[in-house]
């Protein structure tokens, strides 16, 4: 993704945390959602990344920490943004 992006890239993802996991697990029991949503909601939260996971993945990809920005925001989301260095 970093190699092909012209200016940079942005990821908006769930945060792995116990509060949203149990919220979605029990809220979907009382909401009119189908069986797949009831199953996939908690699974998505359980498989989401934490900030340390993002730092590790960025380091593994060879992206310097100075170029990437990991921010947390409500409700239990992470944004990961990276600007490309402009070559002149």
C-alpha cells in the first residue's frame, strides 16, 4: 500500500478492547440484526488491532514511526495515517 500510494494512506479500524466486545456481543441480542451480524460483530472486535499491534506492523513494513500517525478516537476506533515523502 505504501509503495503504490501517491501522497499517503489512511486506515480506519476497530480497537480490540473488552468494552466494545461485550457491548456488541450483548447489544446484538436485543437489536433486530441477523445471525451473521450477531456472530461477526464480536469476532471483528476480537480480531481488531491494538496500538502496539499497529506499531509492530508499521515497523515490519519498514515504515518509520515519524511518517505514521496512530490515533485513538471514540467509539473505540483507531486511525492510522501515513504521508509519503515527496521526492523532488
